């Protein structure tokens, strides 16, 4: 089942790899983009202030802070996407209802907004510890009792992941992870880290892939110019992990990565490796 939200006149032919006029927007679209950015900042300042006060009141109840953080994301994420004007096509959202490890490809700041909007109540994110320095979102992320890891310290990162798994099982939570570990500069899918598989082995949560298409065209890495281009969000059926074993981690990473390779348009798939002299002989 597909749902389309926030329809506008987009400056693109589609979300499946067709040409989009990204290089020469002209002055008027740039000005419109900045007006939208200012409106989004005003909105987020208001909603973040309101929910931050709620979080402070709920400091003794961490589980309630998680739920309120999800509600904040649902409200703020949806309104931000409406202000930005991107038509969002949502497919198979019925797979977003259960307890799971939700994973998403990551090529744009908009991916974070979409995750806030679309992931279920009772879900926590795992992000780098530096997220606390992100204006508005970072501070509320910490107040909402979401999880952070120190990626510069492998031992500390492993310890944090283990603690995250215990927290998820104990409190009956879901997880949200970007398995690439960083944002793609080109929109093309990057290799997956193994962390989400280790979490699945410890929690036995199913894995629900969420495929974002077109977000890299709407907002490029390193910039704050937004284009009202079409975006597609597709949820895939849960991948059961009950029978997974620790000696096949690489196989499971490839299994899930292949879901994205098949679902993404050619413009977002990894470029083929160049042929070597040996392969041509």
C-alpha cells in the first residue's frame, strides 16, 4: 500500500534515477529554499522547546522520555517535510508496526527527518556521541534517552552496542540504525558495517529494511539548500534473525545489503569496480 504526502510541483522527472536539475537552480528557487529553511528552524525551535520541557519533567522516567521523543519526531518530522514541499511516496508502511531493528540507507539530512516521522513509538536511535552538538535535535536526542556511541574508540563502541542490546530487550524497544555508518556524498549505497547484525544476534529482533530513494537529490551532503524533488520510502518485510549464528555475520550483512542493491535505482547503487588487467585477460 502506498501513501503520497506533501505534493508539490517538483523540479524533477522522478525518483528512479532520471535527470534532476540540481546544478543550476537559479536565484528564485534558492530564495524559496532558504525561506523554507527559516520556517523549519522556527518550527523546530518551538517544538523542541515544548518537548524539552516535557523531557525535563519526565527525567525520572527514561522509558516515558523515549516515547515522548518518538511523538516529537512524528509531529516535527511530518511538519518539516510539509514545509519543505517534497512529495513523499510511502510504500508498505504496515511493516513499521512491530518491534524490530529498522535500518535505512543514508544519503541526506532528510533521511533523519523521515526516520523521525515514520519510525514507530518505542524506538531508539544509535548515533555518534557528537550528535549532542547538533542544534536543537542533538540536545533533545539526549534528553529523549536515545543511545550514543564513541566511534573513535572501538572498545567503548562495542561496550555501548552491548549495553544498547540489553536496554532494547529489557525495555521492549525497537532500534533505528544507518548501517553504512556515515552519509553517502553521492547518494550511492555504501558498504554496511556489521553492528546491526551483532545487535540482531543479541536481541533476536527482526530486521526491517527501509529504502529511501531520492533524498540525496532533495538535499546534498554539506549543504542546506532543499529542492522539492520527489522522495520514495519503502518498508520491506521483516527479516527473521531467530536462527542466525555468530559464524555467519558476513553472510547476513550481504543478505541485507543485497535487498538495497535490488531496490535502489541505478543512480543510487554502488558503481561497479573497475576491471583489472587480470579480469580482461
